[in-house]
């Protein structure tokens, strides 16, 4: 009996030990997969319970990236189908080389040069341990996705020659993608308000004749901090405005601030640029050519870069002062003078740059205010007025602003009309016709027109509002649904769905009801099958739309309907 008892005890101990070791071997858990497509690359974020040990390799025919997560088990749903990436189509599981590992296969549209790295948990606790996979859309990570065409360069040079070039303002929406920025008391994200304000500011800038906006990001994806300056330089920007929302660990602080580059960071950047001869040639404003010719002379490089940074700092301070003055008319100011700071996005030696903190998202009242469309419109208009006033006082050579009030020459481009040209120069069609003795309004591509000079009054800044009608819909989770698929269907972000429904994970249950706020123009179209006794008026009443909208959506030539006929029901 004693022997049997000892044997049983040993078997129990062995079973417990085996179970313990098995669980210890697979201590990590793959908790979620998030995909962030952007114009140049697609970022895949693997959320894991603890720091992960991984290895990877690529396969061809078809192209795939295989990632092995060691001592990891699955805690989320796979596969993930990706519809809006230029490089990635699907993420699925595969048989691992070891039972204690988990293998992911990323199916690609073509070869890519993946970059994989680990991230530690964020201080605020919104994200835990992560494995990040960056998939450049170009075959080589160092190869740019696109280059400006020679045609664009020629037209830009020609416009400068005629003194009609646009002033280019680069607008940077802070954070994005898996980087939410600061998070407000009601779980609203900084990255969302920065993108919204940036887009409104771009619309306001584009509405001013002689000005053009360039956005560093247009959607919910992350752009490397260094690349933001590169985008501005690639587009020959005259100014970079970075939009952010401030935060503090207590809810009391409030108000807007504007930051400019401090001297200490400028000196650090000068030293870095002096050593980087290849990058020196990319500088705008003629400095690049001078440095390229004298790249062996450190004294020339040091002196010229010092002058460049001093000029950018001085001009950035002017812009920041204008912004504070105009923003003070529509928002509370946290700081009434520009603040000097060491921030990566401000470090361009050739582009004056400012960082605008639109308010404190950590303050409950300002969080609510920052997400109001009317307040965003006011902020965008104030920023536009400030920028326009700066360029009125400091017009870049060769731009339309520099030649306002002067008689100018204009070379007609494809698609231009007299009204378009008149609007560009702030004059009247009749004045152009009279000055050029035109017998008709027909223009030929390449034709040279004399644009009469006028009064040099202040530039009119039109008020551009962007009302977006939204509606909250209820989606009942069906088999095969996952957050990425729903986000793509309703044209919203995964984070927006999670935030609106207080979801702690990406796991969905069959029959679960989700509230999703969508733009009416992005709301999926509904379909209605005509039943016996139904007519257009009855159907329109059922869906709360007009009869005319149903006619137009279905291109109906009469109001007669057939039983079983399928109608598209418009959202408005």
C-alpha cells in the first residue's frame, strides 16, 4: 500500500510539474494584431503579454514574411484580411517549428525589406509590449516611394521665373496610427484632433490665392519624425506648422502654446549637418548648392549652417508671435510668448518651423472643446490669418505674394481658364481681357498673359467651414467580423470603434452590438427589396429619405416598381 501511495504521489507530482513547465514555456500570449497602412509603408503591430523573443525570414513565390514568436500562444482571432495596404493582403497562422512557438505568415503583394523591432509598454498604460513590423511599399527601405516628376520641377521653376509661384506651407498632424499621443479624460486621442485641425488648416490655406498646403499625413497612420521634415523639404515648403494637443498629469492646466527651436538643439543639429555632406545638398534656398561645392571646407559648412539655423529660428519666432496673437482671439492661451524647446519636428535648418499646442486634452473642458468642429474651424482660421500676415510682411522671392500689386506675366497651363487665373492673382476677368486685348475667353496652353497690377491691400482670408454630417449606426457582430474589417467598412479607425464602445481588447462576440459614428457620405449604402403593395413614397418614408433621392440613386425613369426589385437607399 505504501509503495502504491508513493507511486501515485510521484505521478501526481510529475503531472503537475509537466503542466507547470508547459505553461512556463508558453508564458507569452499574442493578444492582438493591428495594421496601419500609410502612403509609403504599412505598419503591423503585434500586441503581446510580455517582451517577446522572435525570429523572421522571407519567402518568395508568392512573397511572404514569416515571423516566429517563441514561447507564445494565441490569444486573438486570426486570420486578419487587409484590404487597404499597398503591400500586405493577409496575416495568418502556420505550423511552427516548435510546439512552444507561434508562427505568423504575412502574405505580401511583392518583395519588401521589412524592419522589425520591439517596443516597451507606454508610460500611460494604453499599450503593453509590442513587436512592430514596418513593410516599406518600395522594394528597398532606402528607396523613396515616389519622386517628384521633372514636369512638376519645370512648372515650379517657370512659375518662380514669372513671379507666380505659390507659397507652400507644410502642415504636420502630430502622432498617428499606433501612436495615439496624449489621451483625454473620456479616452479621446490627441492624434484624432491633430489630424482634423490639420485638414481644416490645409483647406483654409488652399483657399488663399498664392498659397498651397502640404500635409505630412492624411490618415490614421504614423510618420517618422525625421520623415515629416523630409516631406516638407521634398515639397519645397516655406514653413512647417506642426499641430498637437498638450497634456498634464492633473486636469487643471489649459490653453494653447506655440513652440520654436531652442539654441541648444540648433547647435546640436548644426554639428550633425556639418558631418552629413550628402544631406547638405538637399537644403533649400540655394544653401544646398553652396555646401555641395564646398563640402570639404568645414568652416564654410559651419558658417552657412549657423546662418541658416539663425534665420529659421528668427522667422519661426515671428510666425509663432503672429499665431499667439490670432489664437488668443478664439482660445485661452497657456503661454503668451513663444516657448523655446528641443523638439525633433522643429529641427530643419532651411524651413522655419513652429509647433502649435492647440489646448490641453487632459483638461475635461478643453478636451470637449478640441473635438467640436466649430472650434476647430476657428483655430484653423486663426492659424491661417497668422500665416498669411507673416508672408505678407515676408514674401519669398519669386512668389505671387512678392509681386502683389505689380504687373506680371502668366504662362497659361493646361486646364486654366480666365476666371481661375483672375482668382489666382486677385483681379477681374475683365481687367485681364482688356489688358491683353483678348477677343474671346478662349486660351491656348503656353499663351503668355499680362496680369495688370492692382492695389496692394491686405490679403483676404476666406472663411472655410467643413461641416461633416455624422450618424451613429448600430452594427451587430456576425461570423467573420473583426475590428479591422468593420473599420474598413465604415471608414473609421479601429481605435474610434474601441473608444466609442469602451472595448478593452480586439475580441468580438457573435451578436455583440457596436455603436459606430460615421460620416453620412461614408455610411454603407442600404438595399431594399420591393414587396407587394409598396411604392416610392412608402419606401422613402420608411428610410427617412426623399423620393427624389431614391430616384437619383437608382436612375429610375418612372415611379413604377416591380415586386422583388432591389433598390439602393441613399443615406440622405
